[in-house]
């Protein structure tokens, strides 16, 4: 679908997207790039990162890929430094890397729980912390009056309680809390905006393939109005938050799910 935003709203900006090689992360990378940003993507799988960079470049987007794991502080530091060395600044960090699987709490090992918290929550903190010096107002390469933007990709699974998602629900709830804390501290001290985007069920993603219970897939077939979102919907929300359109938005979680999490069956 054609973007409703002007093509140059992010001209001159540099964005780093974790998990930017596939799924929602890739679509955000593509749309930020199509709207003027230079893009660095970080991911664990070398071949995925490489082919995503090739695809971005085929759209004329200045792009680099860095292989790394958000759980490792050394990888995070190397990724942020490489982005700065290559593009000379950093304005936008999108924390889209995540890990998940369905597991009943009774069967989930403590290490399974910890692994998802480490990737989603601790990884978001590590990346944000490493990027801080470049994102802050007056940071290297930046307009001294402007701070950068952090966008955390979260979820709606923890608003109610979701079956077999104790690990990811806890991880995403913690990310939402972190978003507000960093928005407060880094907004006040450094002029950085920190927000979240909470996608609902988004078609053509690893999340949907791995997690969607069969009854949801059947519901989509039965009820035409119950539909999946598109990766594009999430990328448009990211564009809004990353551009000047979102310059007074801080510490919010933008739910992009078509209103599904709050809906109950019709009486
Ligand atoms: C139960 C599992 C499991 C499963 C792994 N574990 N998969 N337990 N059911 N299906 C347990 C392991 O047994 C182990 O515990 C621990 O988790 C660590 O597993 P590893 O395989 O060593 O971890 P790692 O290689 O780091 O892989 C991380 C991963 C993996 C999360 C397990 O699936 C992954 O890399 N995923 C990345 C891609 C992804 O999941 N994308 C979807 C994101 S969707 P023990 O005790 O045996 O040592 C998303 C949307 C959220 O985030 C919102 C939903 C709508």
C-alpha cells in the first residue's frame, strides 16, 4: 500500500533496527529507509541480515547489516559503534528483536523463561543503554538542539492474560514499564523520546506462524471483520513516532491491533 507520509520526512536521519532482517523489523527498516533514513539492521542470522541489506539497497536505501545478539553487551556496543562509524550519527533506535514460543507455564523451564526475558527485555535495555550517548541531545553528529527517538516493539498479550505466554507476557510488560521510565529520565535529561508500539496479530510474521492458536486462524475464516494486521501498519506507526509528527509523544504505547485485544464477543 502507498505510504500516506511524504517521502523525505526522515531525510538525513540514521536508524538502527534490531531484528531488522525479517518480519516486522524488516518492514520498519524498509519504510524508514523509503522515507529518507539511512538504515543499519542488526540480527543473529548472518544470511538473513545480508539478504535484507541487499533488498534494502535494491530500493536505493543506504543500508548496512551487523551480525549480533542483543543479549551480549559487546555485540550491542559494536553494532552501535559500527552504525556511527558508517553513517556519522544515530537518531532512531527501534528495538524489534524478540524471541518467543508457546509453552504452558507448568512445562516451561526457568531457562526458557529467562531466555525470552533476556532477548526481549534485557536486550532492549542493553541496546538503549549503548545507544544513549549517540541519541542524546548534542550527541556526536547531531543537531545540538535535538535528541533522538527510541521505539520499543512490544505486544498486547499481557493486557489480559494469554495462554502459554507467561514468559513473553512478563517480558513485554517489563518493556512497557521500561519505556515509561526511560521516557521520563531520558526525555527530561537528554531530549530523547521513548515510546512503544504494541502490534496485535500481524500476518506473514514468525510470531503468527509460531504462536497463533488454531482457533484464531479459524476465527479469521469465519468472521471477515476479524482480520490480521499487516507489517505495513506497524511500520506506519513507527514512521509517525520517528518523524516530527510525533515530536510531543513520549512514554506512550501505541496499540496497533484494530481494537482486538479489548473486544468481547457480540451479545
Ligand atoms: C519450551 C523452549 C522452547 C519451546 C526453547 N525452549 N524453545 N521451551 N518450548 N518451544 C527453552 C529451551 O529448552 C531452553 O531451556 C531455553 O528455552 C533456551 O533455548 P535455546 O534454544 O537455547 O535458546 P536460543 O537459541 O537463544 O533461542 C531463543 C528462542 C528461539 C526464543 C528459544 O525460539 C529464537 O531464537 N527465536 C527467535 C525468533 C522468534 O522467536 N521470533 C518470534 C518472535 S514473535 P532449557 O531449560 O532446556 O535449557 C514475538 C511476538 C510476541 O516476539 C507477541 C506475540 C503476539
